[in-house]
C-alpha cells in the first residue's frame, strides 16, 4: 500500500481480516458482533445524529410486491433510438431524446462512468420510491432525474451500495440541489463506516484521489443515516443484503486503497479496524461495507440490484437468497464488476449464474463488454441491454 508498492500488490485479491467483516450473515444474524451499535455511535459523533439509528432488521417473511419498476438514471451508455421490448411480465422502455412536440431540442440525458437507479415498487395501494447510488457527478444526476420525471420529494429512501466515487459522486450536489424538498429524516442506507473512508484509485489506467462522502452534506440535508451490516428492510418494500459473504469461487480485486482516520470531519473512524491496520494507516479496499438491494415480486421471485459486485455478483445473489428465504431469482440488474477478469473467470461466472437460473440478466456499468457478449450467447433473450434512461417494468 506504500507509494512504491508494485502494481501487483495494489491490484490484487484480498483476504485480510477486519473487525468490520461479518461472516455468513443470515436472517438469524441480527447483531453482527456489535458492529451496528458501534457504527451508530460513530454516526452520533461524526455526523451529528441525535441518537443512534438502527435499520429495521429482517424478521419474518419479506414483503411481497405486485410491481417493481427499475429506472436506470445514470449509466455508462445510452442509445437514443434503441427499441423497447415486451416480455411476459416485463416491459422495457428506452428514453430516446429530451425532445417534445412543443419545443426544439434542448437538454437530454447525460451518461457517464457511474451508476444510479430509481426503483418504484407497489404493494396493494402502497407505493414506495428508492434512489440507489448517485453516479459520478451531480450535474448528470440532477439533469437526468428532472428529465425522467423523478420528484425528489417523493423518495422514501436513499441507498449507497459502496464507497466508490462513481456511485456517490452525485450525492452531495443532489442533496444541495434539493435542499428543503426531501422528506424529513429521509433514511440513507449504507453498509458500514468504511464506506466513508477517503480513497485513492490505484488501478489502471489513471491513479489518483478518489474522494470521500461529504458528511456535512448528509448532516445539512437532515438525513437519517442507517447502518445495514445485517440484512435490513429498505423503505418498507425492499431489503438490503447486509454484508456480502464470500461463499463462491469469486475473488475480490481491489482497485482502490482506503485511508483510515478523520481529517477536518472527512473520512472514516479507524476505531473498528485492527491495531495492525491502524498502524498501516491505509489498506486495500475489502468492500466489507458493500451491499446489494433486492425486491420480492409476487409469483416471480427476487429482483436483485447488485450495483457493482466487488464482492462477487454470485455472492451477492446467494446472499439475497439466503437472507430472504426466497430461492427464485427473477432478475439480476447492475454492475457485475467483470471487466478486469480473464475469459475463464467469465465462463465460470456464467456457469454459476446459469445454475441460479434468473429469468433476466441486465449487466450494467462495470460488467464489461466481453461478459455481455458471452452472456448474450449463453442466455439469449434473457440478457437485456440497459442504457441511461431505460425503464424495466416488472409485474
């Protein structure tokens, strides 16, 4: 991790233990070694929350939903003339351009290397809206939310999958742009304290400062920061995977180094790390805080939003199955983080996904073109190309 460390030592598989790691969490695993209480106390100190906040734990059956619509707010790609499609229980709509019959072309959607997704879920007369991740810049996020018609005042929860800038870069600017419009004490779900660490990007092609979550922006927006190291309800309809256990062949690569400690209110507390880790001062990301978000669609199964899958897309899916008790997987949507891996690893991933048997795969963001092409050949029409602005309406 030192400045002169070799590329191989920086961009490598990780197995270093940490006090933030929860092993094999299940529906019965509700304490995670006291990490939730410790994290809540840290939030009280560092963000100014009035009292420790605990996310609602999964207890009993997870909610069964009548409809789930996933809108890709920000993604790496867009294709203005991509055709939509209709399947059994699924309607795919693409955005096109930001044009209309009563005005000339003006703003349109902005794509960038990053990811943000909006979920609208229905159960009877109840409707919930959740914004998951925030892309790389607030300019793209705010622009796209306005064009696709998402009203920030209608949001019931915010979720951050992990502490990489291409997933939280738009957050602070989104909060400032919508000051006073969000619901009071809007829940903001995050996997753990290490999500807040200052990070340095050490993988090719460019190395440098990779930022940190703006704690002051969270405080100013009066968000209720919710720690979810254990599986938890999200907005009453969905659920967080909790910490994603390593239970498959998948190997964790670390493209970033996280720096321990606080500096003028920014960064993460080092208190939860081992003495040896604290002495190092920085260490390769283990993504112990990474979480996936899932929804259970009636008679169809789980719709799992993996976000970036640093801890493995197969691990994330199996985690969601385990903690929910629902084995059927209807759709897997998000970044699968397969771009850095060789062809044989992609083939092994495809084999594992085929065993899981999802009805639909929607690889986004960091999944990589080689994987998309292989998946298309293996799964055929089950693989859906998603773009910035694409809406996937599951019913």
